[in-house]
């Protein structure tokens, strides 16, 4: 089942599309470079990608180059996991300290993570609840555009059952709460959670529908 819902509203600025593609090509090129000449040219392309982003944002060019140089191997999208956790029909949301916005608990999957284990860990760390991932609600294109989120990402949202625990904030979250469909906070935390993901979560909590995907 395909759901392109908000995709037209999530169009990236062309400069960010170009910079991401240049960075990805450069990273992959460096991985397969056979001589100093090739490495020099791909390193210059990394600098150009950093220049493009720094000119159109408040991000420092030197820091971007350092971040880009830390990326090695064939360039692929990152993976963001989110847990849709319900209690009496209300959805669990946490408030991010980074921007004050609300989101389903989750974060980047680490290398070596099993996706379901990653989301269970993130919910416990950010909200204080032990959960069990039951099924995948959706796999989404997550074109993150917030501060330092210059890399392309895919988002996996899992429907989770509560096993135990109690609401608890963390060094990343300042509030934890359950919200009905009509009481979802207006200020969501950028690409971490969008209205589209929330709507799909509420539907999945009541209907055993096929997985959503972009």
C-alpha cells in the first residue's frame, strides 16, 4: 500500500538536493578511489557540497567538511526508527529538548542494531516505557532538513505494546505524555514526526492494515 500523502509538501530546496548528491557521490568515490588524483578530486567535491550548505544555512563550512569526511564507504540513507505506543487509545509523545517540538520516541538506528530492538531501546531511553515492537506501520522517505540533518534518511515506524515502566524524561526529552487524536500538540519536532506519521499510527492502532510505504 503506497501513501504519498505529504510528499508534495516535503519538497527539499534544490540546493540541499544538489549538496546531498554531491556529498554522496564524493563519499562513494573516495571509497573506490585508486590513486591520489582521484582522492584529491573527490575531496574537493566534498568541500563544494559543504560550501553550498553553509551558504544557505547557519552551518559552519569547516564543521560540515569534518562531518562529511567522517562518512566512509558506499553512501546510503540513514535509518530513523520511531515507536507508536498507545495507552487507552492515546498516543505516546515526547518533547524534544533540542527544539521544543513533540515526536514519537525514537532516533537513529546504530550499526549492528536489529530494527525492532533499536526502537524498543529508544522508547525506554526517551520515555521510560518497556515496549515490544509488534509490527511495522510504515517505511517513509525522511528528507530531514533540520539543523545538522544534512543526510538523507528512511524512517521506520513500529506499532509497540507497553510491557511496563512509567513516564520518565531523559537528557533528550523534557516531557512525556499520551495524547488523543484531537489533542496532538501543534508544534511537532520537524522530520522526527510529522502529522502523516501520527495519522497512520492511529489508523494502525485500530485497523490491521498493510504496511505503508513510499
